C-alpha cells in the first residue's frame, strides 16, 4: 500500500499493478508556441503537426516567466473565470504525441519538476534556482496547489507552470469525461493558485498516455510534455539512489534540448535527492557549456 505523500515509480512499480511503459525514439520536428508575450510566436520543437485548437478563438497570454524576469503582478483569476476560458479560448498545441526533447542544436537544457506528493524539497530547489538565475518549469497537480497554496503562488511568481492533473491518476484507465475533469479541474486550480494559466503545458501522471488521452489533452489546449531523462531521485536513498547517481544520470543523457525530470517531494525515507543534487547538476551542465531554457522559449 502506498503511503500518503510518497513518490511512486514513473517507470517501474505503480499502484494497482500497472505495467511500465517506455518512451523511446526521436520525434518529428514541428512548431510550438512561444508564450509569455502579448503576441505568441511559433518556434521549432519536437512534435507532431501544430494547429490552433480553435482558430477563431483568442489565444490567452500564459504569463510565463523566464530568466531575469520580474514577478507578474497579474491577479489570480477566479474559478468561474478560468472555467469559462477553457470553453472560449484555446492556445496552439502540438498534436498527437508526447515531446521528449526540445529540437535544437543549441546547448540548452530544460529543467522540469513534478509536484504531486509532498513539498519537502521546494525550499531548497527555489533557493538554488534563485541563487543561480536558472529558469525551470513546475508541473503541479490540483491537490498539490490546494495543499501548498503559498508555495504554488511563489512558484508562479518566478517560474513556468504546467498541468499534472488533479490527483495524479492513471489516465488511460479513465473514461473520457473523467480524463477531461482531471485536466480541467487541475488547470482551474493551478491558474487560481499561481495567477497563470498552465496551458499549453501538460504532463501525464507516470508519464503514461495513449492516443485517446493525448487527443483529449490536445483538445483542451495542451501539448503533452515527456522527458529525455528521469533522474530517479524520487526513489530515495532507500531505493539505491544518491546525489552522485542523480547528477550522473543528468550528465549521461546530455544532449542539446534535453528535458530533465525531477520531483519536488521527498521519498519514503524522507530524502530529497533531486533538491540536494540540483546545485551540482546545474554546475556540471554549465561546465559543459550548457545554459538553461524553459519549455516554450
């Protein structure tokens, strides 16, 4: 039985005996949306065909924060306002696939953090990011922002946010209506808590999605973001991981456009290896001539 607030395996063991699913292979180049400005501009990214989810609908400004940007003064929208936005506006999305790498020859890395269990590593992670001027993206669940509203607000003031569903279920096992409810409820709560619409960034719980659930996320205005490397810091010291192993995985998979998956919570043994390894990971990447980017810049 899973303990409350304990991270679970995104590739191996999962609740209810779910089978692992591996994501491999290069993705075809397409166009993606550069958010965070009044007029959004498509940029190259690994993925499938990009279309507007509603051609005649206005595209919302997502208010994404980049390196050196100032915190947004935009007030958080109310829940009814955000709910209406899902019905009346759609950003451009990458259709029909999960994105596992940014398609660039530039030596850049995107650091991403999933937040769905506890928040034990957040203070350390934010201190490191702020001290080093490093941008990052946080994929939040609706339950997490309900539990940690002040941390969600702080993250939203300085970093890009994405949608990680309401309570982290295995979406392919849910009917269409329940999948939509998970995504829309989370988007509403994240926007209210952080002041920023999380679209177009969505990450499947456990990294598992199929053609049906990808299509639903696309229809709701989301591109599905996977990762190039999972640090496995969430397994903890008791799971055979160390700070050295986390840094080694980041560096072993290094390539232009690498998307790194980390977690903000602690493992069952209360270790916070991703947070602890972050200063060394950033330093090691910089030593190889890499800089850092968000998923939409």
